[in-house]
C-alpha cells in the first residue's frame, strides 16, 4: 500500500520519467535534421515516409502532437525544396498546415508547433496568387507566431522563423533587417549551447546561415563569411552555402 501511494505521489509531481522513444524515432529525427540542413531530397523523402508512419500510429514514448509536428516539418522542408514541383510543393504545404493544426489541437501549449505553423502559412502567403489570399493568411500567420512566443519567448526556432520574416518583409510592411539580425544571433547562440538537446532541435545550421545573410546585407562580409563557415561545419554537404552564399560574398 505504501509503495503504491509513493508511486502515485511521484507521478503527480512528475518524478517518474517519461517512457523513452524507440530507437527508430531517434534515428528518424536525426536523419530528418541532417537531410534538412543538407537539402538532401532523397533523405528528406525517406524521413517524411517514416514520419508519416509515426503520425498515423504514434509509438510508445512519442507524443502524438510531436509525431504530427515532425511530419509537418518534413513536409515544410520538402515544400521549399527547389527540386520539388510546384503542385507538389503546394500539396506538401497544405499537409504541413493540417498536421500542425492537429499538433496544436492535441497540445495547445506546443510553442514549436505554433511557430512552424506561422512559417508554413508565411510560405503559403509567398505563393498566393491574389492579394486577397495573402491578406487572409497574414493575420493568422502573425497570430500563430505571437501565440508561440507568448508560451516560449526565448524559443530559438521561433526567433529564427520570426527573423526570416523580418528580413524578407519589405520595410513598408514591417520589415526590420536589424531586428532580424538580433533574432538570428540569439537563436544561433541558444542552439549552439543546446546542440545535443532532444527533438525538436533543428535550426542551428539555419540560424548561422540566416545570420550570415543578414550580415552580408549590411555589408559585413567578413562576419558573414565566418557564419557561413560555421554553417558548413554543421552541414558540410550544403550546396546552398558552398555554391551560392559563399561565392556571392566575392562579387
């Protein structure tokens, strides 16, 4: 009797450790992160297929909301890949949005899901053919980001996503390159310090790449090169950095 009571008390105070995810999940998230950084289309598709299985039938040790989020992240990365056809990109973005809404429905305090939903909606805004469609999606994207930041104001992936939006957005619509640079720097520092954190832990490569672009934009080419070099140390196979970003500094 005493043993059972003690166990209940430990459970109530969160002292009983959550069940560890299966090795297949750990392998999937590692592969997905690496494939995303390198923009490896074959590995991204394979990771998405594995993520789909977890989303359909979550395994013990994997929160259903996290399974939906992981599939959405794979979809999101594929939807931005230049070698994926436009129609498929749109389908992938639609699927990512749906699974992120499922993730938030299952866990309304899932800040990462709110942030990624904002990014997916932002990507859909960029593709929207009409001003009306863009205006319909814009407030929802902003609301998702604000919800995520209200839950975790220092979440580095949310800072990264917000920074990308600020860098890309025209000044008349709230663009702020200086604010973007500050967010990229905070994200890079946090992700460097927590590079071995559990999934979702993506964004370290992206933070350095985007910080480099912000620095290049304001003319600090030496600092930009240093950030690109750091990004290549994380993802040596990145052709984006090797064949595009670094050569652009020499022009």
